[in-house]
């Protein structure tokens, strides 16, 4: 598995990302980090497993509405196997390194987290790329990985 | 055939049989000296002529009588319009006996004329026989005509009398006056008498002349017989011939001798004898010999074929006869001469008899005419007209009776005049019922006048009362007339109003009828509308059911779409997982990545499409729900409309019923108002009549007043008039 830090140094190569939507944001994670995708909410899928709530992490408002397209990403990170509930699993895309940009400093991303390592511009969409491995390294400041023990 | 015609025909036949059959034929056989041939011819002629002329003499009068009765029936139908026609019919009836008499006279005379002509042609009737037959014919025809006249007049008289009585004719037409009737009868009797006497005399004269001729011939034969016997005995034939020639010198006779062989030994040069042959002379000899009678000095023989008479005397015992022959013409000349003298004397007698008959008829009819004129004047009221017909016979007695009747009537007239002048004191001296009646009338009249005087007093009192009452009545009648006039004006206004009401009622009845028709049409339309509403409700409910079914189907679509979405989502998940796995596979999984991407896109498209479908289905469902609600609403509305329509229909039915009742009521009102109008008009007429009556009553009351006044005046006048009558104390 190629860490995201390594990806920054691999110009001219393409990388596959899984795009998912969380609220109004379109996020993307490397497919290498994703084990599989499951439909439904977390409680239905795997109760008692490790859950990563990106909303909390990225300080997004909670989503109260019923969502039929809700999915749970089963990912592998440094912390181990974790489950990330998302609103919608959108797509898989292949991005050149050239297409991936650094986060511009002017963007008011006061909730920015070290896991957000770049962004890609796709036609009329902006995809925020998330590095799942860095979620655990910066949990004190930007969020925490919860263990939902049922 | 009625009784009158039967009676006329019967009597015509009886007289025909009596006069023509029983009178003529024996008389003709006795008076006319006819040969057997002539007699046979006469019977033949009689056999065919008598029935024919009997039918004519019977049938013609019956026909005339029938025509008269028919004319009477025709005239009687329109007698009131044309009395002259009835007068003509009665005149014809009165003339009918005379007409029948003339007809029979002409018919019988014609029959005899034809018979005489036939006898002359076929039976060698000589002149004497023809004249004698003609005389008999005239006599017979006159007798038959006279019988027919008197008999028919007797038969028709009652019938004509009834017609005159029924028609009311004052004076019947004078067809044949008494004068003419007497004259005709007298003349007829005279003519018949003369003809009868003439024919009998003529018949006897013929025999007398024949007898005288026979006597003279016998004398001549007796004178000649001794001379001829002597000359015959001496045989001097020349002297014998001379003697016979000398005896035959008169032209009308010849003398000759005749023997039994039919030869004439002497005197055969005679002109008459030369025409005879021996056979004829032999026949003459035999006839003379057969007729020879010892009691009679001579014998004679009439040979009709030769038209000669032979006188004979026996000259010797050997059958030689001295014969004298003469021709019939000699006798006829003598008879014609005799007949001429008879006719001349008859004409003289006829003239004298005519004059005497005329005088007789005039003597009988002239006083009767004068008496008739006097009677007419008396009938007209001229009682004092003088009766100046005084003769020594019954007519004179009748005149005296007339005169006496006139004098008595004058007395009655004088007494009536006295009564007219008011003198009721005297009594008329008049015998008989009329005088008694006159005197009773006078007595009763006196009593009546007394009673009238008493009554006048009562009437005078009553008149005064009537006068007062009639004045009051006149006043009341005038007031009544005025009231009636006012009432009439009011009733006329009422009648005019009733007329307007009647017209309006008629219009209202028409409108009600029209309303009824419209209501009935509306009711029919409502029935149709109700039916349509029911159809609409039915279709609406059906549509609602279909729409609900559509909603249910769309819901099922939603379920299906949910399944599809679920599948699409799973597919997407699978494709994403596949893509992840493919990307993990590196280059080897790139192709699979593409496939997974395409699958994901398809899944997304499916989701999008199902979303659209879901949206559409939702819209359909929403629309279906809306439609169902609308349809339910429509059904409710239709039901409500149908209920309202039913109510409207019931209301319309009630309207129709009420319109019918209204129409009937309007018609009844129209009829009632019409009757009211008629009644009010009748009342107006009655009021007018009442008004007229009231006016008439007022006028009558005024008239009654005037009449009462007049009556009062009249009672005064009557009192004056009655006071003129002088009554016995």
C-alpha cells in the first residue's frame, strides 16, 4: 500500500480514489485503503467495531435525515480495520498526481485536519482527498476515532 | 176506374143497346123493303160497325169524365191561388153533357152515313132506301143524343153541385139556359116525330102506290081480256097485236101474252119485253102461276133482278096469261114525288112547330129571368124592387108569392127601422117563425136596454175609480220606467265588464293551456335529463374506480421501483467494491475497473431513472388520487344533481298537474264567464224589454186614463143614446 506521503512524490503516475459524499463535501480516499463498501448505517453493519466519524473529525454538522444511499466504508488504517459511515459512496476515479493540488492556504478551512492532504478538480467538482492513516496521528486536535461498543 | 166513369159508361152502353139495337134494327127491317142480299149486307155492316161505334160512344164520354176529374184535382190543389181555373173546370163539367150529346150525335150520324154508303156500294141500295135510312139515322141519332144529354146531366149534377158548394161559387155559368133546353127538346121531339111519321108514311105510301098500280093494272087487264079472247078465238093475230100495241101505248107499261113455254105469242114487240129471253119469261110465268090465287082476280110478281113488276090474268084454260109489265122506276117516281110533298109539308110543320116551341120556351124562361132579377135585388137588400111579372100559370103564382114575401119583408123592414129609431113600443104583425123571432128580439132588446141603463150607472162609477187608479198607475209606471232605465245602464256596464272578463278568461285559458303544454314538454325534458344524469353518475363512478385502480397500480410501481432502487444501490455498491478490488489488482484490474465503473454508472442511471419513474409514478398517484377525489366529488355532485333533478322532476310533475288543473279551471272560468256574459246580455235584453214594458205600461196607464176618460164620456153618450129608446110603461 502506498502511503499518501509517498504519493506526493510520484509524479506522472495515476492513483485510484474512492469518492464519497459527506454532507455537502465530496471526499476521496485511496482505494488501497478501502477494504470494501457496505450499504446501510453503521449499527446495522457491524456493531461493536471501530468507527471513524468523519463528521466529528472534520466538525461537520450532523446528518439527521434518513438516507437510503448511506454506506459504511470498511477501511484499513494504522489503527486497524475501521468503519467510516458516509452519506453516499459516489465513484472510483483515477487521478494523476498533477491533478492533485495542495490545499490552498486561503481557503477558510478552519476545521482543516492533517488528514486532508489535497484536493482534485474534476470538471465542476472539487474532491477533498483524505489520508486515513493520518487520522490517528492528529486525533487530539481534529477528532478521535471512537469505539462504539454496543 | 171510379164510380162516376163506370156509371157514365154503363148508361151510354144501355142507351146504345136500347136505341141502336132494339129500336133501329126492327124499325129498319119493317120500313125498308130489302131483298135478301141487302138484308145480309145490312147485317154484316151492322155486325162490324155496331161494336166499334158502341166502344167509341161508351169510351169517349168516360175519357172526358176522367179528364174532368183530373182537371178538378189539379185545380183544387191551387184553387185558393187561381179561382178562375176552378171556375173553368166547373164550366167544363156543366158543358160536358152537351158535349157528350153532340159527340154521340155526330158519331151515330157518321156511323149511319158510312153504313148507307156501304149499302149503296155493296147492296145496290136505291135512292128511296137511302133517303129513308138517312131519315131513320137522324131520328135515332137525335134520340140517342137526347137520352145521353139528360142522363149525363143527371149523373154529373150532384158532383158539380158539391164542387160548386166546396168552391163557394155564387153564380154557376149558364151553359144551356132553360129557354134553350125547352127549345131544343121541343124541336128534337118535332124532328123525331116528323121523321118517324115521314118514314112510316113513306113506307106505307110505297105499298099504297103498289096496290093502286096493281088495281089499275087489273082493270086494264080485265078490259083487255074479252077483246083478246075474242080475237084469239077468231085467230086474228094482227088485230090481236094491234090491240096489245094500243094498250101498250103508255111508255111506262107493256102488254103481252105469255104461255107456259116462256114464249110471248103476241105483244112481243114491247120495249120492256125485248130485253127478256125465253128463260126469264118462263121463270116469270112459273112465278105468276105459282102466285095464282082462285080468291084473287089477278096475280102479280116483283122481279127485283129485272127491277120490274108483272101483273097477270089467265086468258084461257091452257095456261095462256095476259101480262102487263111495268118498271120499278115508274113506282119510284111516284114515290119520290110523294116523298117531296111529305118533306115540304114536314118543313112547313117544322117551321110552325119551331115558332111555337120558341114561344113556349120564351114564355117559360122570360118570367123566370125577371123573377131571378127581383130575387137578386132582394138578396142585395133592395126589398122594394117591384115584381111586375104576373101570368096565369105557375110562374104567375110564383110572382104573387114573391110579391107577398116582399110586402111582409117591407113590414119587417119598417119595424126594424122603428127599432133603429129607438121605438120599441110596437109589435110586428108577421106570422110564422120569423115574426115570432122578430117580436122576441124586440122584447129582449127592451130588456137589454133596461139592463144597459143600469149597467151604465155602474160603469160610470167604475170609470171614475179606474181613472183614479190609472193615474196612480201611470205615475208609478213612469217611476218604474226611470228606475228600469238606470238599472239597464248599470247592467249594460256589468255586461260590458263581463264581456271583458270573458275575453280575458279566454286569453287566460289559452295561456294556461300553453303553460300546460310547456310544463309537459319540460317534464319530458326533465325525464331525459334525469336519465342522462344517471348515465353520467354511472360513468363517473366507473371512471373513479378506474382511476383508483390506476393509483393502486402506481403504488405497485413504487414498490417495484423501490426494489429496483435497492437492486441498483446494491449493484452500485458491488460495482464500487469491484472497482476497489480492481484498483487493488493494479494493472490487471484496470479493465475490470472500467467495467465496474460502467456498471456503477448503469446503476446510477437506473437509480436516476427509477427516481424519475418514481417521481412520475408519484405524480400519477397524486393525480390519480386527485382524480379519484374529483371523481368522488363528481359522483357526489352527480348524485346531488340527480336528487335535485328528481326533486325538480317531481316539482315539474306537480307543475304539470297544477297546469292541467289550471287549464281546466281556466276553461271552466272561461265557460262560466262566457255564460255570465250571455246571461248578462240576456239580462240586458230583458231589462230593455222590461224598460219597454215599463214605458208601455206608463203609456198604457196614460192610455188607460184616456180610455177611462173616454169610457166616462162614452157612458154619458150611451146614456144619451139609450134615453132615445121608448119603452112600454
